[in-house]
C-alpha cells in the first residue's frame, strides 16, 4: 500500500500514469509501456507524464495527437526530449508535491539540453501559473485543459523567449474531432472521453475550477471513435467523464436528444466483440435507464464505480453531494435488483471537516452494506480555492484521519477477499489484456465485473482474445484461474 494507505485497492489501476516510461504509483514502479508513435530520427521529440485520473491520461493522448501533426514523435527518456510536458492533478496535495519534484528534475535536465522546453498542462495550470512562471521559473509554458489546440502557437512563443500561457476554460471545447494517439497502449483497452468539465460543486473538489463547466461531446463522433478502435483490433473502451451519467446532447437542428443510457446503447451496438465500461458515475444521476441498458447488452460490463465519499447524511450535505445516505442505498439496492451479478466500487474520503466517530462508523457501515469489490480511499486533503477551504475548518487531527483510514482500508480488504472467495469454482468470460506482471508464462485479463484474473497461457491465444476461465484460488485483488474454453464467436 502507499504511504498512509492512500492508494486504491486495485493493482492494475495506478495512481499515476507515466505514459512514455513506466506506470507507477506512490510506492512502486511498474512495467515499461510500448508506444504507438515511435521516435523519428532527426525530428523533434516530446516526453509526457500524466498524474491523477483517467481523464488526464486521455487528455495526454489528445496532446500527443496535436504534437504528432506538428512533427513531434514521443520518447521514453525526458533527457532526450525537446519538449517535456507534465499533465497535472490538483485533487490531492501529495500529487502537487510530486509534480514540483519532477519539475525540478526536468529543470536540471534542461541545463544539458539547450533549447529544450518544459510545460505544465492540466489542472494545476490555472491555479499555479504565476508561481510556476514567475516565482519558481520552472516552466516555459502553462496550458489549461481546454487550450491544447493552442500548443503549436504556445511552443513557438516559448521558443522565441516568451512564456506560452493559455488557461482559458471553454464552454464548448470537447476535442471531438481529434483522434488520440494511444500512448502506452496494449492494443486492447482504450479511453474515449464523452464529457469535459463538471457542474457538481462538491465542496471538497477543485475540478469545476480547473476544468470548467460540463459539456457533452457529439454522440456520433464517439461512436465513430469506437468503431475505429474496433477496426484497429481494440476490444474494450471506457467512456470517460467527471460525471458520465449527466451526459446530455441535443441536435441543434432537429432537437433530437441523447442521454447517457442512449449513448451506452449506441456504443454497445458498434460491435458485440467490443466491451464497454464507463467512469465515473454520480449517485444523483445514475438512473434506471442506465441500469437497464447494462442489463440488455452482454458487452456492457456489469461493473459500476459509484463514489459515496461518506456514509453519513450530514457530512454528505457539507460536501454538497446533493444526495443523502438513503438515496445512495436505494441506488445500491436497485443496481443489485436489476443486475444481480453486478459489482460496485467507490471513492471514500475520511476525516472531512467536523466528522464525528459516529459519522465515521456510518461510512464503515455503508461500505459493508454496498459490498464494494474495491475502493479508492483517502484522508481529507484541503484544497485551496474550494468551498470547504473557504467555509469549513479542517479540524480533524491527522492521527485521527490516519486511524479512520486504516479502519476503512482494513474493512475494504476484508470485503474484497470475501467477494473473491465466492468466485472460487465459478467460470467467467475474460478478455485477455496481456502478460501477467509477474510471469510471461501467464496472461492477465478482467471479468465483466472488473476483477483481475491470472491464468496460464495457451498456444494460439493472444491479447484481445476472449476466453472462459475457471477460478481456482484467490487473494483480495486477483482471481487465479485456468482456461476452460475459447470464445470462438467473439474472437472472429
């Protein structure tokens, strides 16, 4: 686990994605990633790291596409790059600290590579642009999440000795016409961004201030991107947004409307071989139509990430989550009613302002009630500029936060193990994603319920194939299995 156990429980979902070198989190380094775009001899090279959520990872792929059109190719080593970019996250203070550390390392690398540029992208750009550019002089460019199309002009300004800055937040930008370069791709899984920004003003969150108002991407461009991925051999897409369930699009000419449930069906119909996942859901917007769409289509995965944040209604009101405990548990009940074999995961913040021991116990009880297979668990970290920072005192002692977090992590570990133990002897359809991290003799792949399986390879099979596996043994994170059947109808 990461320091203070502030790390998700799912081994293959790291906190930090370093696209061109390695996937890492706060305590371990993972495997080197293959790049879709290869360095071109004699040309300019860029290096990019992405911190935080899957949306940042997806944005970095958009940036790579824009740079590719300008003649840049990617490199694994920042010391070889003409352009070093870091895509930032402001959700937690620790992420910002890590970004500052990396910027100092990049600054030293520039001394040995005259003319190299360093740029900060994403969520930290607007909030800390003056500090980066003027006080610490660590960067040459600061580019907000809605200004990536402006990168060629900003690079030119920086090359001429100026400072390339654009942190304007747009009400229209969705990058719908840009085909992302799939950096770090395994050729099987891909992200498709369907919304940008967020209209939910949760009191602890900086996203509405760093990513702007919510807007939805035109659905036919989403379907076209999914079809292109299928044609290139990809077999799973994750539809991304800060709040995917609030997706709404209206044709300005005909008035035709499309909800998230409708979009889900459109993407599911692209190809039965294409698995569809989505993240993240908001409890107030997860309606029954979405659940029935999941029930209707075999290739929409039976897994929902439904952040609760707290199990206590008073704390939820302070967080401005716009639902209470009763609303959340009703949604949990409905999920299991409509999709009995669905699994659920969550986000949990402990130690929010004024949280009492009884309110902490409410969070423990809702974790148990919901029977999450995994959770992203954090101590509350006050972020500058948020409503909570302006209105509430961060008054829970650090040692109390740490102890409560330990209790939450221990409970989630227990529930994860119990859930996996119930799968022993069962058979699941699994999409092969690649080699296991620990052995090239084994494949890894996930069930529809988002549980990771490890199983011995068979001759003739490769990533992107579907197989049926039988679970032999488990731990809290993994189902150790064996192949019992090849899904020939899905592998055509």
